[in-house]
C-alpha cells in the first residue's frame, strides 16, 4: 500500500503527463487555419471545433467537481434538463466564439485544471457522471480523453504524430478496463484476462497478466491504446491477438465511461 507521500508524488507525475498531453495538442492547434476549425473529422462527423469544445467542456466539468461535488451535480441536472445533445449544449455554453478564442479558453482552463489536480488530496473522492474517482484516476482519464480526441485532428490534417512513453497511463487504464468492456454491455466477464505485452515508443516492454495464458495481445503500445480508446479498429492495426477471449475483448474494448460504444468500422479511421 502506497504512503500518502508516494501517492502525492505519483499524482504529480501523472499531472505532468497530462500537462504534456495538453502542450502537444496546443501546439497542433496553433497550426490551424481559420477554415480548419470547421473541417469535419471521421469521429461522428464532429468538426475540429466540436472536438476542442468537447475537451474544453469536459475540463470545465473537472474543474467544477474539484471545487464542489454539489456544483457538479447541479451542472449535470442542467445538462439533462436542457434536453440537448452534448454537442449542442456545449455550443450554447460557449456562446459565439471562434476557433482561436476557443483554443485560448481551452488552454487557460486546462492549465487551471492541472494546477487544481496537482494540489488535490490524493484521497479525495471526486463526484462524476459515473462512479466517483480519486484524483489519480481522474488525471489518467483526462489524459486518455485528450490523447484520444487529438487523433481526430491529426487524422483530419494528415499530420504524423510523435509518441512518448507517457501513454503507459493510457495502456494501463486500457488493461484495467478489461472487465468493464464486458459488463458495460451486460456480458459475462471472462474468467481470465489476456496476457498483454506491448512495445513502448521508447522500445521498453510493458507486460500485464499471466504470460502463460492462451489468450494474448502483443504488439505496439500505441496501437493498443488506439484500440481501447476506439480510435482504431483492431483490424487496422498490427496487433497480434490470439485466443477467443482476447479476440472478443479487442472487438468491444472501451476504456472510457458511458454507454457502450462500437469501435470505428475497419478502414474508416485507418
């Protein structure tokens, strides 16, 4: 069991990874032309503007719950009472601002969220739309979502993305949500989680679960993170997947909260 000091140190390390994820996205957004903001991505026909707006509003939800669980609940009630889809609610919340203004607002609030998370009590239980979570899990979830949604912009612009070993946090949450991928679809969770062996961007090998398992997933860590965040269909990666349980998991893997979502069709986001 980790001490309070170790918990705080780990939290600060994860916040640094989240900041780096935001820095990378901010740099990419700085290359956008005015017209690029209205370009449609391959994710639910969202525009690049919608993608950044979604991340910004999610960060707003994070800052809200860090300040007050009751305020967060009130925000959720307002969203539900509006009857609007989240994209429409978010646009109404933003008002009439353009892409560069959105970029600036997202950046400022993102950095505020990181500061608040770094100063948070590691044992704090944050209220959320799903089960509550402690700051360390929340930081990883924000990094995961920022990383995953950034792909929509990279893909639309046709820009090659650099990778770093900070995706270890995303790979870890991907492995840990093995059971969730099944229970979220009201499916029985297989008795044994597959062995996962991934090569990191730096060349290090990351491993989880029993290496003697007949169910195995091996290959590139970036590809695994793309599959569990539903950025790519597993058929569009070079991952080696063997065993019925491993194949079933990779077909429905979902490391994020919310109702069941299907991965993109093969070839649609390759």
